[in-house]
C-alpha cells in the first residue's frame, strides 16, 4: 500500500492474521498515524514527511519488523511490541524530537537515529536478543535505556551540543558503549551480573563525564575518556 498526500493527515490501521504488510507514506504538511497488528507476517513501514507528526505503532506475534522514517520539522514517536522477530528501526529527522519504544521477547533489535535539532529518547526492553543502538545528533539531548536478560548490548552515540544519559541493565551479555561528544554532559549507568563491559568516552572541550555506577562479577575491561570524573 502506498499513500501520497499534500496537506492532510494520514491515519492507517492494518489488522492481519497471516501475511506480510508493506506500507509507504509520503506526505507534505500533515500528521501520520499508523497502526499495524499482525499475528504472523513481516512488517515493513516507510514514512517520508515534511512538517508533520509521525506516530507508527506495530504489534506482532511472529514476524520481523522494519520501520524507516524520514521527516523534516515534526516529532516522531515509534512503538514496537513483538514476541518473536527481529526489529530494525531507522529514523532521520531535522528539527523534531524522537521517542522510540521497543518491547520484544525473542529477537534482535537494531535502532539507528540521525537527528539535527531535536531530543532523542529510546527505551528497549528485551528478554532474548542482541541490541544495537546508534545515535548521531547535532543539538539535542540523548537519553537511552536498555533492559535485557540475555543478549549483547552495543550502543554508539555521537553528539554535538547535547547532554547524553545512558542506562543499561543486563543479566547475561556483553556491553559495549561508545560515546563521542562535543560540548555536553555525559552520564553512564551500567549494571550487569555476567558479561564483559567496555566503555569508551571521548569528550571535547570540557564536557563533564560521570560514571555513576558499574556493578558486575568481573573487573571492568576498559574505560577510556578524554575527560572523566568518577562519582561512584
């Protein structure tokens, strides 16, 4: 299904038991609201919009989910709930806040966000599956929260002018965090029971970095920073 509109809101609801879903929406000046509920089948959504709020919601039991959102001047709110299936989200936005929520029981999660002038807030909860998050932002705060029981976590954040707050809680799985920031406050919290932890923090010129708490059974592997004050 393909929807093209100039100056008008778009609201689509798709309910399917067995079958793939593919939606493409292109709009100028109008909000977009997409809701997809499926039991068995892959979901692929693509939204391109200029000046408008974008809100996709996907609920699926078995099937991969792929969402791509490109927007100029408009907030983006994505929600994905899946029991079994991989999730891949890509968001590119100029002037607009981004809020992503992913809840999955079994499946890998890959999120990529590129934004200019807008805050980013991401929450990922998964039981079985690896998590890979990449955020590149110019002028905007970044807040990432990842909770996982079994699975590796890899977070990469590159930001110019914006605070960064990362929280990772995991029971079994390696954690790798990389943060590069110019002019901004950095706060990292990592709690893990079993798994290696590697942190790399590079800040310039005098950004403040705080390692709030790191709890694990084995020693911390790496912690490199151009500017670091430990407040454990």
